[in-house]
């Protein structure tokens, strides 16, 4: 991956709907070069999918929470299977440090959040969890 590929990825991360022609003009290369680079990035798995990022107004009335989970040794595979079945769990990350997993959970009411946290705590192999309710977003550079 060279500088052009990195710039291309950056541009697509900002606006995945940008046209190949516009990218070519913006980056000062031929349209065919951009098309070929995108195809290679897709084939290699560097670009896995194109998606949208919803704005803050799409989450009005929703409670976004990070749940940190401490896992017993060797229990991770079964815990992941159980977590995948909980629809409110939107993302699962492994982490280093005091907690083994970081979950992104979205619900619509505090009682629903309480129920999801109870489901997580009831999974065999979960030692403890800590929940952090997201209040507001001050900076979002996520791609």
C-alpha cells in the first residue's frame, strides 16, 4: 500500500459515495488508475464494505453504552457466541488491560439497558462488567 492508496482510503472514509471521476480529479490521477486501485483494495480485503454513518439525530431516544467485560480464562469463544445472540450488542472488541471485552450496546430505555446488562452478566464465564453510558459526542473521527 502506497501513499495514493492511503489517500484514496481516507477520501472514501470521508465519503464512500464519491465518484471515481471526482476522486481522479481530486487526486490528480487517471480515472482508470482510481478504479484499478479500488478494485485491488477490495480484492485484498483492505476495503471490506461500504456503509453509512448515521448522524446524532438518528440516535435520539436511544441509549448508547459501552460495557466492559472481564472474562474467565478459556471462556471467550462461548461468551462471544452468547453475545452475538443479543441484538442490542452492536460491536464487540477484545481489549488489553483490566477488561477483556468492550461491547457497544444500544437500547431505547433504561429498563432495556438493565435487562441487557443482566443477560450479559448471566453468561457463563463472565466474571464482572462495568457500564459506561454515553452522554454526548464531543469528537468523532471514526471511519
